[in-house]
């Protein structure tokens, strides 16, 4: 592509399209037209058919009530701030713990074998449990010991539960990143006399972590959603707030509002992670 | 001239595959030794054994008369004295050329960036890369990357340099610039061991050429003798194929 524009665009005028470009433009145009027509017909069918369902009026009243939506949406947004806060302090803790566990699992020195064993047990256990179960066990279990304030706070133990579970996943992702760094990089570092520790810190980890940014982003998007599970042990975040509104108005619209708020955040984030992932795959080719 | 590096009876296996089958080799101070031989004959492995990247199974390696092949010996001080450059450069892709070069002197020898700057700049200048110091490896041509890799090894001020087919991955027009660097080093009196397919170069500069065949040094000698009057049939066959 670069050379055609070089030899044809020399005079500053746009180069005339090549035969191939004309052909490809035609193909593209046809593909776009087909995609547009098929999408439009599906949407049309949905819009026409769904309201024909016998229960549609009830569903509309229960889930898509404009008045309830307007009344509850600001409150939901405010409650969502709590989700954001819990996320904001959990995420760095998870990243650090995940890194530490990954390094534990990767140690080769026999003296540190117990650490390695710990790392393996940790990732096996916390990846093997449903998040909500860990939240229940820790969130109800530990404050049940009758600890004094502030040590009975559901925020602390809820956060701990999230950190435990998510750092196990992050650790596995980081470890796969470490494994993906070619042995020749370690050889090069060793041949310069670098210690194993420095090799890990300056050569392997920076590359490994960069490689797994997209995968970790997907984990943190999942975390943002799972913060809502803390509502089971107390904090009135958006999901719980939506529940409160639901009872108040005897209407499900607040849940739809909450869903929209989540999507407004997670869809762009997911798109961005995909974009990073694609970029990386392209660069690797 | 005194013997700098001395291998005797070196053996190395990967599983059942015996790759070095009793190698005896002396490298004198300031000497350039070239290892030639077919692919798979064990050249890379032998080089990697020399700076302890691969532990040897049997035999001894002496550096300045000291046995460095003792099992359990800390390899790091040895590796500082014996630099190696690989066929595939193996630069650290997330660091600029300068950072690549400075990492080991900073971490291993505890020198600061400022203390290193003059010498590193001088090395880059000497090898024609002064303009490329802040570039990342993927912004450099193969020949430039390979020269950075050489500078990176030299920055540790090694006493011996090992080169493993460092021009094999390069486009033909880039080979010359890297060979020039080797000529320069040889002139400066660096002790070097090269695995190479550049027969012309070996013939021009080597003090000693060793023909490796299936993990043994089948024949060794000054290039004039080895290239013009090889004794062994297998050496003759190999040379007939590559020249
Ligand atoms: N790390 C390794 N593990 C297993 N086998 C190896 C390894 N490195 C080299 N070999 C084997 O050793 C033999 C010699 O390889 P090498 O030293 O690379 O030869 P050369 O550099 O002369 O081509 C080959 O058969 C190769 O498969
Ligand atoms: Mg080789």
C-alpha cells in the first residue's frame, strides 16, 4: 500500500484507484448494504412483534416505567459511587496481591518451596469457589467473631473477599504472561551476569505485565460487576439501592436503570480491552 | 601468549543426545578462535558451556588457570568476565538501546547512569550508533540491533567475548557492518571465540579454526592450513559444501 501511494501520489493529487481497489470498494459496499438490510429487518420485527405479546403491557409498566425511572435514577447514580469506591480501593490491592502470588508460584529456589506451595494452593482454592460464597463466608464469618468497631465493617471483609478471589485470577494471568517471555530473554540477562531477581524485575516482568494488560482489563471489568455482590453482606451499593426502590415503588424499573449504569461503564471498557488485545495480536504477527 | 580459556574433556548431553563429546580447546589471550561445522554439530552449545549458561556434565573449563566448571560454583562472576552475543540479538524489547546497555553495569557493578554515560556514549560512537542511542530495538535494523547487542556485552568490560553466528540472521548487505565491529575488537586485542559460517572472514582473521563434527573437534589449526590442506575426509566434505 505504501509504495503505490508513493509512486502515484507524488504530484500531490490523490492517486487514481487501482483495479483492485475499485473491486474491493464494490465488494465492501455490497456487504454493507446486506448488513444494513438484515439488521433493520430484525429490529423492525422485534419492535413490531414484542408489543404483540399478551403480557407486554404489564412488562412495560413493571420494567420500563418512565416516571419511576426519572425518580430513582439520580439515587441509583449516587449509590453507584459506592461501587466505584469499593472498586477503586480493591483494584490496586488485587493487582499487588496477584503479582505477589504469581511471583510465589514462579520461585525456583528450594528454600522458597513453601511459598510456591502456598501460591498453588491459593490459586486453586480461590479460583475454585463462587465469588458470592467467599463473600458470604468471610463477610458473615469474620464479623461473627464479635470484633469491635471498625473491625466488624462489611466493607473491610467484603473487600478482602473480592481481593482473595480476584487476585487468584490476576495471579494466573500474570503467570501466563511470565511464561510467554521467551527463554532467550532470560539467557541474555543471565549472560550479562544479572541475578535471577534482577532478571525477573527488569527483564521478564515488565514485558510480561505489558502482554497481559488486556486480559487483566477483562478481569477488572468483571470485578466492577461483582462489587454488586457485596450488597448481600450490607453495603447499600447500586444493586441494593435498586432493590430498595423496587420495594418502594413496587416496580422493577430501578433494576433496568442500574443495568444501564453498569453498561455505560462496562461496554466502553470491554471495547477498549478488545481494541488493546487486537492491537497486540497484530503487533505479534 | 598465555592461555586464557582452557577446555579439557568437556562433555554435555541433553537427555540421551550427547552434544559435546569430549572437547579439548585452548584459547590464548588476544586470540580469535573460529568454530566451524554443520548445523547441529554443537557450536552453540559449546559456547554456552564456556560462559556457564549450560552446566557441563564432565571435563573442566579453566579461566586464567582457575577451574570455573566446578559444580555448584556461582556462575555470575564468570559471566561478567565472559560476554556472549547471540544469533538472534536477544535485546530487551522494552528498553531503549542505551537502557539495554546500561542495565547490567548498573545492577551488577553498581554504577550510576551518569558514571556510565561517557563510556557508553563512546561505545555507541565507535560502532556508528550515536544517533540511535535512544531508539527501541524494533526501531533498529538487524545490523544495528546486533551492534547494540555487542555494545551491551562490551559494557560489562569482559575479558573474553563469545559470538554465536551473529551474522546468520542478517540480510547480506548488513553483514559487513557487524564483521567490521569484530575486526575492530580483534585489533584491540580482545580474546574471542566465534561460531561462524563466514568462511572468508574466518580465513582472514582467525588465529585458529576448529572444525566441529558431531560434538567433537575433528580438526583444528591455523586457517591457512585448515582451509587449504584439511586432513580429515569430513572436513574436506564440509568445506567443499560451504565454500
Ligand atoms: N536446550 C537444549 N535442549 C535440548 N537439546 C538441545 C538444546 N540445545 C541444543 N540442543 C541440541 O544439541 C545439538 C547441537 O545443537 P547446537 O549446539 O545448537 O548446534 P549448532 O550451534 O552447531 O547448530 C542439536 O541436536 C540440538 O538439538
Ligand atoms: Mg548454533
